[in-house]
C-alpha cells in the first residue's frame, strides 16, 4: 500500500505532547510511550501538502455526539457525566469467541499506534486529527469470526441517566446508536479503533473509552463509546440510514460528486474556519484515501451505494 508523507507538517504540530497519561487502559494495551511521525509513514496516510493538524481545543470542543445534545458544545459540557470505568463490551454473532469482555482484556497486549488522519463530517466541515488506537483488524481477529461473517455491527452505550441526549434532546433516534462496516472495510489497515488523541487518553466527548475511525468515510460512520460488536451475515441497518435513507446510506464514503440532498459535498470548511468563511477547500474522493481504499468499491455504482 502506497502511503504519502508530505513534508508540510512538522513533528511539533503532529504531536503536541510527547507522553500520554499513564492510565490503566494504555498500560494494559502495552503502550509505554507515544509514537511520533518519524516512526512510520502510515501515520500521515492520505494527507495533502496544505493539511495542518487542527488545534486540540477545537477537536475536543466541537463535536457531534447527540447522546449528550445536538449543539456542538454539548458533548464537552455534559459528557463528563458518563462513566467509562469499568467498561464491558458484548461480542456476538458469527464468531467462535463470543460473550461479555472487559475493555482492558480486549485491548491487552495489542499495540497502540498514532495515526494522523483527515476527518470529514457529512455536514461539510473537516479536521486533521492525531488519533491513537489499535488497528480494528487486530481487535476483531481475536474473536475468530466465522466464514459466515460478512459485516460487523457496533452499538454505542445506552445509558439515559448519564447521557442526557437519550432522554429527549434528539428523541427521533431509536437508541442505541448503531453503525456497521463490511468485514473487508473493517480489516483494512487504515481502519482504527481509537483509544486516544493528541497523546492523551480519549476524552468522553470524543467517544471514550474507544471509538471507531474510518478516515475515508463521513464522520457519522465512526461510532463512539462502543459497547457491542456483532458479526453478521447481512448488512446492518445503521442509525442514520434508518432515520433518513434518502440522505444517509450504509457506506457513507466521502464523495464530492454526490451531493447531500440539502447541500453540496464538493467542498469543505476546514476548522477553525468560521461557518461564514469563504475559505473552503475541495473535497477529495474518499477523503484523500482513494489510492488506499478505492479497490474496495471497484465496479460499484457509488451513487447507488452512497
């Protein structure tokens, strides 16, 4: 897989802090220190020469996490009410190893890596974020999915007493939030199960204790605060497709040629540009990862499978 490594991003911008918090989750994952951009070119996969890392204050304060409210500032304001330790994950479906597992047992012995990815929201704003996490294929392989497994489905925590958005802020959602991937998408080397960002433990508002990151898809695919993994033979019905299938499909691949019914996807607003800024940038096919992932969709009509 060809990985580009543009020279425009200095190490000082990519990793603002050199050591992340020595918390139990990262220790059990076997991560004794923070990787830097010099260690592996995959850390900058898909970046363009004009990409710069988004300030940490924006990434942690500007979020869509409707479990805590619909305003971008609500997750940062209220997500501290969510308890993330202990954390249990249920694994089910077409796999040889199923049951309930402690989060720290799932990630024990797996290597945490740092990945600098472009992040594109379906709302046409974008960021560049230094994530830390574990390749999803390494997480899933330990459960030994069977030959019948063609998809993997994820669910977010449902805990209305701690997640006020589930108590009515966005009542049209049939909680819990559900997302899914084809198994070959899940096993792609770029797909990451995130456990941190900016050299720190993942904040609650960004999906603690772990969340999905699929950099060539719109952000709503990267489900947060995961408590369930289910291997299936059939395509899962993800939450946004269930809510409005004419606007949000299962694949949600970034595609500037296919507009959202209510706005164009041909360009994007790179934060911290304001909502009214005219300084927009062209949206790239598959969010700039076409060379790495385009083969996954060879022969598919991307207007039909959007």
